[in-house]
C-alpha cells in the first residue's frame, strides 16, 4: 500500500491537498469490497481503521407495516437501478427506508446500530425492488 498526496484544488492562490491510499486489488478482493462502496475512517492512536459503511433497507406496505429488512452494501447502485420516487405515485407503491448502520463487537456477538438521523425515505414498486434485492443477494 502507498500513501499519495495530490492537489485537491487551488483557491485564491492557495493550494489544498488531499491524500489517497492505494490498496492492492488482492486485498480489496479478500475484504469483499466493491467499487462504489461508502467507506468510513476512524483513527485509534496512530492507526487508521477503514470500514465499509453498510445500509439497512426497510420495506413497508401501505399500512406502514414492515415486511422486509436487509443489509444493503452499495446504496448508490441500488438507487440507480431502483428508480425510486420521493413521493408515493400510486396506491400500490411501497415505502422504502434506507438507513446507514454501524457494527460494533459486543462480547461474543456483534451489535448493529442504525443512524436514524440520516434516514432516507423513498417509494417504489414492490416487485421491482424485491428483484433488485435478490440480484444483490446473489452477488454477495
């Protein structure tokens, strides 16, 4: 791996840098990461911890009863394929919530925490959404 400094932008005669970490494809493959995944960095002492940001997707019927919940790794790819709306266009549209989640080790298990302050709400056709989720499940 290599740390590289790159010019981010010039503003009013001042240069601003950004840093890029180059990771070998074999490591990315071993981690199971994919292009476009959201990443989050935390520092612990002099160590940098990079984790993939996962999302949980919740599907609700028209009575707001949740009938499906799954982890969603690539939020942007899902949104692009799903072609969702911010408003309910038809009575049969289902409500979809996408919420970022964080996993933390707790004793011998793992806890999943939802960040409901960053919750996104959409509407779409149930069959179409479930087909996309099945496609994603087969890829992982």
